[in-house]
């Protein structure tokens, strides 16, 4: 696959689908940036070893947390450059996650509009020797006693 003159082996569309699977049907109730690695016990993640640089935590209405973590592997990388929130204006259940053709802008959508926009920088490096793509992990809701 070619996305704006950068080859992709399907990692970026798979990343968008993984985020959609985690958030569609829910509301995002809290957004935390620059968080550390997700707690152990989460589900998902990348198939290769990553060096997490920063992370985004989206807390959903059911208490689960979705972590979107940057990764880099030699000259390949994926990083979240910016998050543009429309949460105060849109309070509806998420219906889809879509990306522009170059996968540099991801849109988290609700029935009445865009909930959030993610600006993404990425490169496969030396295609496709190194791993790239976000590590997307879903952590269960914390149980309070």
C-alpha cells in the first residue's frame, strides 16, 4: 500500500481499526496526554518490541482506559503529534474512527460530528524491516474496594 509516497504494509489501517474497535459504542469521558506505559493486564499492543516515548489515555464511559502509545524501532516510528478535542461540544457515542489517505490525521467521530482529531507522524523506516505503528492497549476498569 502507498500512502502519499510512503509505503505501508497495512500497519496504519490496522492501527485505525484497533482504535475503532476499542472506542466505538462508548463516550470518551477523560483525555490524558503524556502518560506512562499502560498497566499490565491490558489487551492489545504491537507485535514488536517498542520503546514507548509518550502516550495518550482515553478513559471511556465504562471505566476502561484505552492507551495509544508512540513507538520507535530504529528508523521506523509512529508518534502522536497533537490532539484536538471537540469533547465539550460533542457528547455522543462514538460511531467510527477514520483516517485521511496519508494516515497523518485520524478522526474520532460521533453521530453529530467529530469528537477528536489526532495528528500523527509516522514512517516505516526501511520498509518493512523495522516495526512501527501505535501500541493500542485497553486496560480494564479499576475496581474500587
